[in-house]
C-alpha cells in the first residue's frame, strides 16, 4: 500500500491526525468500526507476519475480529497476556519475544498492540527490542490509550524500583482508534481517561477546555459525536507536542501536568488502588493550587478547574491519609528532576502551561494543604 493510499480516510466518519516526525511520521485514524477495516490503515509487506498482542479482558471482545480483518493481507497470530499494570514487567516482554521467534516473525513483520496503555507500552517495547526493532501499530481500546498513550512512541515496562523505568522510544507506523471499543470500557476506566482529555485543554487549548466544561453531560453519557471531537482534538494537541519534542527534552514535559503529584498519590496508595487518571485528576487540582500560590492563577480559575473535574466524577484531592514526607520522596525521584531540582508543570492560565523549578515555599504549602 502506498503512502497516498493511506493518506485519505475512505469516508467522512473517520478522522485523521498526522504526527509529523519526518521519516518516522505516521497517521492516527479515529472512527467507528475501525477494527474490521484495520487492514486499510496498516502498511504491510504482502504475506508478512503480524503478532497481535492483547490481554485476557480485551481479547474476547476484539482479538478475533482484528485477526480476521488483518488476515486478508498478512499472516496474523494472537498473543494473549494477563490483564493489569502488575503484569507490565520484563516477564511479559520475554513472553512476546518467545512468541515472535516461535512464529518466525522477520524484520518485515509487525507487532500490533490491541488494548489499553498497558498493552500498548509492553507491545511497543517488545517491537522496539525484537531483532533491534520491528514495525509496530497501535489499536488502542481505552480512552486513555486513544488520547494519550498510543501516540508519541513512549514504550516500556515497570521495574520493581520504579514505574516505566525501562523502555525505549519507538514510534508506531500507525494508530487505529476504533471509537466503538469505548462502549465496552468499564465506567471507572472511561472516566479516568477524561482526566487526560482535560489536561490537553488546560495545557494548550482554552477553547477546547471551555467546550469540555460545557459538555460534561455528553462526556459522561459517551455521546459518539462528542467523543469523536475529544479524540481528534486531544490527538492533535499531543501530535503537535510530540512533533516539536519527540525525545522529551523540552515542551513534551507539559503533557505531565498533574502527573508528579499523581505519581506520589499512586505510589503511596499502591499502584492499582486508584487508576492513573484518577490520580492525575487530583494531581491537576494540586498543580492548579501551586500555580495559584505562585501568582499565576486566581482562586476563581482554580475553582472552575476543580468543578469540572468533580462534575465528571473524578477526585479533586488525594485521600487525606497520604504522608507529606513520603510524597516528597517519591516526587524527588521524578524523571523531570534536573540537577537535583524538581521541575513542576504549572498553569500560567487555562490553555497555557509552563515548566518551572519547584519553589519550596509554594510547593510545601500545597503539600501541606493536601497531604498529612
Ligand atoms: P489498561 O491498559 O490497564 O486498561 C484498563 C482496563 O481496561 C484493563 O483492565 C483493560 O484490560 C481494560 N480494557 C481495555 N480496553 C477495553 C475495552 N475496550 N473494553 C473493556 N475493557 C477494556 O489502562 P490504561 O488506562 O489504558 O493505560 C494505563 C497505562 O498506560 C499505564 O501503564 C501508564 O503508565 C501507561 N501510559 C503510557 C503513556 C505513554 O505515553 N506511553 C501515556 C499515559 C499512560
Ligand atoms: N504521556 C506523556 C508523554 O507521552 O510524553
């Protein structure tokens, strides 16, 4: 299939956003029924092999359908992993590598991630490392994965000493987001994904944030047209940031609004007690609080942010029992620390974020407000 053939979505129900990375550029397609048409959106050598990597929860819904769709252009197999963040570890990588070797997948082959961010991160890292790198395609099935983790090429697994500590940048060849897969997503997972959606409005697009704030009912009811705009706008913002800073040395850090606080919450509660998006939602409120203490945001704007987060059913604060000193320790190990100085993502206004060195008194005041 030529680039030109991939260039235009076949009908107007499908959106296309491009991640402009020169020779690693790729399209993101989003629309209904994409799984059954996946072969139209993946470039593959004829008769090459594909390994669909998925998990025990997603497989019964979508794995055979994806395999059938791809089988008209390639030889597709399915590798099913256990479900959950706890299995995002090196052992999963070995399982995939073994399967790739057993099926004889060569350098012209492709790994296809079918699932949420956990599967995308593991399968992407397996593709990055198998035979020093083979093709990779993302078929994200959670809201978080469709608006965030499937785009940008960050892949990896957790280490016992830290989350996402072992990985590689490995861009997919395409991202195929089937909006209909969101119908089967459990309520709590869906709502958690909305935190990352709000993040895009807050860091770079005031108009998008205001539209989200006015669309909470439609967001909660998963209105299809609303979700279409959500995925397209979110992917466009992420694609622009990734294109400007692929390797995360500058403005890509803005994507971590609320995440430094969120990681401290997740780490102390134990990963899985709160979903990532829930911790990020509370973390965004904490980031807004620091921004206010630094003189960027007024109290009214902080309340507006909290109100939207609350209306969507997300937490606006961490559980009270989290210890401040331990939270500080977790934050000190954050990847955004440079030269021993923690960097924080703050809001200068809704729609404009900045990376600033953590100023101790403002940070301490925020930690004292939210943690024990
Ligand atoms: P997840 O992958 O664990 O998926 C959440 C749950 O939903 C799982 O139980 C999954 O099996 C299930 N599921 C997935 N799709 C479904 C569907 N359509 N119907 C029913 N159930 C479905 O969690 P997530 O929130 O998608 O991703 C979180 C992970 O993403 C974390 O490991 C995080 O570190 C990573 N992440 C990576 C990036 C990146 O840039 N690479 C960005 C953000 C987050
Ligand atoms: N989710 C953070 C990033 O992609 O950089």
